C-alpha cells in the first residue's frame, strides 16, 4: 500500500521545519556572537550609533534564541522525521511485515517528540536563583 498523502506531506514538512529551524538557530547564534564580539573587540573604534546598533542586534538575537530555541526545535523535528523515515523505509521494503499501521504509529511517535519539545519551552523550571522552594 502506498504511503498516504497526509503522511507524505507531514514527512516533507518535518524535514523542511528541521532544516529551517536549524539554519535560523545557527544564524541567530552567529549574528548574536559577532555583534557581541564587535562590541567587546572594538569599543573605541566604533561610533556611538554603531555601538547601539550592535548592542540591539545582539540583544534581539539573544531574545529570539531564548524565546523560541529554534536550534533545539530543529533537532526535535529532525528526530521526529527520522522515526517516520525509518518506518516508511521498513514499510516500503517489507510491507507484509510492516503494514501501514506501523507508519501511522511512527507519525504519532513523531508528534510526541515535537510536542515534548514545545512543552519544555512553556513549562521551564524555576531559575536556581529565583528563590523558589520545593
């Protein structure tokens, strides 16, 4: 039995999401580090307006990384994609042994992987210095 279009579409979306989130995370890290390094390395050579711009860029990159964690989200999408990829390969190679139900189960496992990541962003633990007691 061929892979249903819904699963094939999800497979492509997970692959694309893994790629673009990883690229975005890496770019934000690189730009943030370069902006911060520019501030530290050349404080006397930079005009005041450039210092403000570099500081703003570094702060925005840091905030976006902290708020959305695109690199880890990309890794979660890639992990989910790998689970689904393995199930599709097994199903296509040995459909008698691995029926389409195994592919559907892999979709469910992948969704759990992705949703666990988003739950960690929403429910992050208290910071050690916050004074929260258990």
